[in-house]
C-alpha cells in the first residue's frame, strides 16, 4: 500500500504493481455519475483496498467525459487508498485525446476494429506520446465481440476473443515484440 503522504491518484502501472506485490486483483468499476464515484471510492476506503474507476466511450452519451472526468479525478486525489482513473475502450483518437485533456492517467485505446497491423501501428504511436506524459496505455490487439450496450452475442461464432488469422504464431510473436518494444505489461 502507498504511504500516507503519497498521492492516491495513480496510473494503471502503479496500481498493478500494488496488486502484484499484495497478491490480489483490483476491480475496475464503471462510474457514470458522482454518486457512484463516491460510493465506489468509499467502499474501497472502508475495505482499505485500491480501486480502478473508469469511464467508457460508450457511456459518454450518459455523461460527457468533460463532466464526469474532473469529478472522478477530484475524488481519486482526495481518497485514502490508491485510485486509478481509467478510460475504458476509447475507440477513436479524438475521444482518447479528450480523456488526455481532462487528465486521465490511464487509457485503453481500442483499435481492435482495425486490421491487426493498423491497430498495432496506431496504438504504438499513441503509446510513445502517452508514456512521455506519464499515462499508461492498455490496448486490445485481438477482437472482443461487443455492442454499444456492452453485451455479448449469444452466437458462439461471434463470441471469439481473436480472429483465427490473429492466432497465428507470427502475430503472437508480433504482439510479444510490440510489448517488449513499448515496455507494455503482458
């Protein structure tokens, strides 16, 4: 756990280091309003455990990131436990940059709808910028079938995590090389 004098707003790398050192998982909870932000951080404080709170691009129609982001960051900075404020499944560059502008320390840049090579290229470009700014980046290099409502199709053929072509050893090696090159945690 962090020392009292350390800031409680942390990026994903720091919170995962805590989880690994302490030997437990840390939940990531959607927080689409101030009441949920307060409740989730309050519960984490009561249990004395770190927490990840997030805002997904698909939730922006409920509350814009420019409105909920500062609320999330304020409560994270004031928390008594480490809190990572995370953008989940930002699928277009403009939206991801809105999260950067608001001050999110952790971003999931989801280019999985693009061909594999283009996905890797776009994420790698963003990682260079983000890491220089102290922002951690998560990427989806395969495909996780999902709709805008965050539900998954009942058809087993549509519920695959990756395309068959992306399961090749060549693409697995490319993913490992990208992780090594960008210093990304597996």
